[in-house]
C-alpha cells in the first residue's frame, strides 16, 4: 500500500514568486486603504485609529506563546502529521486568545496615557475579537508552512479587500469616522477568518485534540517575539505617550509608505525561514546560501528604495492629500532604515531557523531598548524626524553586527558585502525561472 499523499508542498522558486505576488497585491490594497483613511479621517482620525489598535496588535502574536515557528518546523519535518499539528495549534490559539483578551481588557487603561483615553472604548471592543483573530493567524501560518502560499495570500487579501469595502460602504452611507473604521476592520476580521477556517477544516480535517507540546517548544520563540514586538512598535508607543494623535497619524502614514519597500523582503524572509528548517540546506549550502540570498535581497530592496525615495515628495501629497506633507521627510529617512531592517530580518530569520533564539532575543531586545531610548531623547527636539532618525541608525547598527557574526561563522566577510552585477542579474533570473513550468528548488 502506498503512503498517503501529503498536502504539504515543497519550497520552490514558484513558491517565492507566488509569495511575492500575493504580498505585493495585498500591499497595493493596503496602500489604497491608507489613501482612503488619510483623505477621509485626516491626521487626527488616522492617529486615533492607530492608537486604538496599537496594543491589541502588539500582543496579538505574543498571546500565541511562540507556537507559530514550532508548528512550521514540525509540519516541514513531518508533513503527514499535518492533521494532528493543525488540530493542536487551532485549539491552543483560540484558548490563548480568550486568556489574552481577558487580561488585556483589564490592563488596557493602565497602558494608555491620559491623552489617549479617547480610544479606550474602541480598543477594548477590538480586543473582544482577538480569539477569532488568533484562529486566522494560525491558519495563515499553516497555509504558509504547507507551501500553499496562494491560499495564504487569498486569506490576507480577503481581509484587506473586505476592510476597504467596509470603509467605502460606511463613507457613502454615514460619512466615515474613526468609529466606523473600527467597525469595518472588525467585520473584515470575522468574515475573512470564517471563510478561511471553513475551507481549512473541510479540506484538512484537523484532529480534535490539544497538547501543550507546541507551547513548551515555543517559549524560546515567544521570548524572541516579545523582543521583536518591542523593537517594532516602540516608536508608536513613545509618540502616543509624548505627542498628540495627529503626530501618530503622520508617522503611521510615513511608516506605511516606507513599508512598501519592505513588503518583498518580509515575504522572502519567511520563505528563507521555512527553507532553512531543512537540515540538508545547511549541510549542503550553509553560509554560501545565506550570503547569496542576502546580497540579492539587498539589491532588490535598494532598487525599490531609490525609486520610492525620489517619488516621496510627489506621491505622498498627491495620494494622501497635501495635509500630510509633514510625513514626507520622515518617510524618506524611514525608507533607508527599512532597507537595513529588511536585511537584519533576513539574518534573524536564518538564526531562528537554526534554533539560535538567544541570538535573536538579544539583538531585538538591544535594538528595541536603544530605539526606545533614542526616540525618547530625540522626539522633544526633532519630533517625527527624530523618530525616523533613531529607527534608521539603530537598524544600521543591528544589520552590521549581524553581518559580522555571520561572517565570523562563515569565515569571511566578503561574501556578504561583495555585491556585483552578477547579483543584479541573478535577481531577475530568479523571477524569470520562477514560473509554473520552471519551478526549480531554491
């Protein structure tokens, strides 16, 4: 009797292409949504919206206690156990979501400064759907771990599309406000999770069981995620505490614009993480593979950054309205920082895949602490520009330190920094080769 077919697909060049395609399609919808919110909510309303979802978004992944990287590694190493692993992850995700929502509901008044109490009610309202949101996060990572990047892309795209449709509907029926925007995002979460969960359960049929193994193995990754959350959101926390909602609105828009450059990097980083969980990759390719991906990622990010840097003074006022001109200069600085962060995240993804969570925790804690301190010191004199300067400088230092460590392990710094035209051609060659009829293994 032949063994049962596995629903887990290999990671190929086509996987990378699909991941990038869906990421950029979702990025396009996100940009449209940002434009709509900026034009109809203004800087003040946009700041209120960002403040309301700030803490729920910080703890959304943290409440899963690091089980996501563990389930990815388990599925890639034991694909025939997908039903068992999925059943454990979905039930754990929902239970942890309930506990997280209850804790954050009561702690939130102490986490928000007095100047942000205006958003407390809606932030608490949003917290109530965190258990459902956890189900969506787990299913999205299950799709990615299975190599089904198109299904993951469709799930994320369904949320973004439903959110934008909700905003359009409320604008034409009520005149959009911060409160209707919060309702729209919650409706989008509920519908997109229901659709993806229904499909996943019907096709995979996860087992009805629960185990704490994912949590026990996930604690090191959870500590890593806590450090990452600190370094990711510390600027917004400082802005909420020290400045007015309009300032947060300007900065979030600058981050969104700079994030366009990081979209491809985030997609490639996850694929690299999944690929590096295969021990044969390290045994056969090792540092050569890491350095090659690093150089090619740098080339692609640099080209995108240059284009966006030149276009920022034109595109931001034209797309989001001239009232958001204060976002232009911080956005240009953040674009440079995003280039450094994309490369740092790539090397951190490799370290995670190798099980070196102590390294990633140390780097992200150091980066988050330094970023928080420098932001706190620079904001009073330099405002949003100080936030962007702090972010860019810290990310540059982190990237250089990580390169140095990887170079020491590999025996040479040259493979990481010696970027040539060959790397440029390789970027386009990978795109050319990543077609359904030429899906070579990466």
